[in-house]
């Protein structure tokens, strides 16, 4: 088929995907598989080959992140049940003081969301919002914006959260360097979109506090109080293990020490070790039966794994058809920088589908295999995709309603604080990626 016809089919496939998820309310996993198979047939892929391409895309995506998703959810369960999350939050707030507490809460959200999924983390930490607002006199809206944006920035940009992990895998970026540069981009994004904008919007919107309820009665209290040092250590363990692999590759020769660090620093092994350590070390602080925690984690991870794999299946069909190649060629003709192109692509999917993870998986599945042709660093391309998945959360996103209900906001307040705050954070992260690109060839991996 001609390139323009392929592009039209691609746009129609996206439109059908949006329609199935937003209007028909079809489960995203089923919608993605349906659109992937249909698109494969329409673009002329032989009927005998289409199922294999879809299944192959599904499986290849999960090779890199399937184990990690399950381990990541389980790790977050133990951190939450032990009280470690709240302890970390209290420590950060002490460091930043009362008047800068929204900044502390935003950065706390960024740290927590590295290992805990957005919805769960917001529910856990939202209990601090009302009490801090009463104590400081700062608007609840400022705290909700800082917390929500801090959480979504890390959720979208910093591995080992599944979305960024998938992006790093699909673009071929070194995971350790991806984490380091992701942090460099994420911190300013949290400060600008979460704290500064949050303080601004909080002063310009009256909050009645009449909507939503903060209810954490379903979160069991820990057996005994966990220490701050232990809480932070457990949270940082998988990050440090993964970074050890990168450090060994950069600075150590090919010897036994490098091999050992490479093994324990493998993303799957690192998170597995961290889960085992959490199970053993956090046991004295947890009242929830382990079997219930395992069951809940597996249940939560199952749907994430299905949606993630299905996004990869759809991306595989796009790449096989040549639609991705033509799309990139066409957009390059618009004289748009590759980094901006990746951001726009992910942002469109994020706003339309309401899922940061689906936007990350789909965009990186399409653009990732073209990294060499695009002539940019895998790290920079991946981070631009991640920046595009941060903002413009709309009512089609479950996170929108979590922020709305637990933040005690009206829908207009949620749009102004959460949706627009996230968009500003995404633009800030994109600006940081452009700044990093100025050091291309100078800093490792850029």
C-alpha cells in the first residue's frame, strides 16, 4: 500500500481504538487486541501471519517487563502495609518544613511512585493532605496538585515503574542511565508543575471541601512503627541494585566482580531480591496475611500485564505494516524535532485513551525500533515519550477520579489542578530533555 493510505489506516485504527475504549467502554486489553488484528488484516498482512505477529508483539513486550510488573506490584504492597510509605512522607516533610510542605509532599510523591502504583500511592498519602492544610493554612488544592503531579511524574518517567521500564526496553536504552536522566528531568517537572503551579492555583481557586471523602479505613495499621531509615532503605534497594549494573559496565573491567554486579543489577533479579528482602525485613511491621497480599498483588498485576502486552501487540502490527516508518517520515517533513515528535505522539495517546501506560507502550512500540533511523539517543527518545505521558489526564482516566474523590475537589477544580498541572509538568520535563540533548556526545548515553 502507499504511504498515505497506510497513514489513513493508522489514524482510523486509533479512532476505532478510542471509540471502543471511551464510548463502547470495552476493556482496553480486548480493544487493543481487536484493533491489532483488524489493522493487520486491513493493511494486507496475510491472514496466516497476522495472529503470529500479534502474539509475537504481545510476548516480546512481556519478555522485558512481565516479571517486573508482578514483582513491582508485590513490592509496593509490602511497603504500604508496613507503614514505610507514610514514614518516608513524614521524614520528607520534616526536612522541608511546614510552609514548604507542598514541595515536600510533591517530592515524597515522586519518591514513592517509583515503586508504588499511582492510584494506591495517592490513596495512601492523601491522608496527609487535609491535616497539612489545616496546620499550615495552605489550600488543599495546592497539596493535591503537588502530590498528584509528583506521583504521576515518577509513574511516567522513572523506572522501575512499569511504563518507563517498557519504554527503556522498547527503545533499547540502558536502564541505569535511563533512571539517572529520568530523575534529572523529573525533579524540575515536579517542582514546576506540582509545587509552583500548585501554590499559584491554590491561591486563585476557592476550595469548599464539600466533595469527596478521605477514607483510609481499609488500610490496616502496622503491627509496630517502622523506622525512617529502614523505610527509605527498602524503597531505594531496587534502584541501587539496578544502578550497580550500570556502574559496573562503565567503570569495571570484564571480571568476576562485574559479572556479579551485572547479575544482581539485572532489573528482574534486582526487584526479585528487593521483594524477598521486603518480605523478610518488613514482616514484624505487617498485620495483613501474606497470602492475601500475594493474591491482591497478582490480581492487580494481571490486568496490567494484559494491557501492556496488548499495547505491544498493536505496536508490532504498526511496525510490520510500515505505518510507523511512513508516519515518522511524514512528521519529519514537518521540520519537527524528533524529541518533540515523540512527546506529541505520546501526549495525544495519553489524553485520548486516558492511560499513561498504554500511551507509553504504544508510542515506544512504534518509535522504539526506529531509534537508529531517527538519529537520536535511545535515552532522549525514551524520556521525551515519558514526558508526553505525564499530563492531560481527563475523565476517561481512572487517576482523574482518584484525585477528584480523595482530593475532595470538584470536577472543574480537578481539571485546573490535576489535568493542567500535569500538562505543565510534562512540558517542563520535555524542556529538560531538550537541555540534556545539548550535551549529546558529552554525557554517557546521550
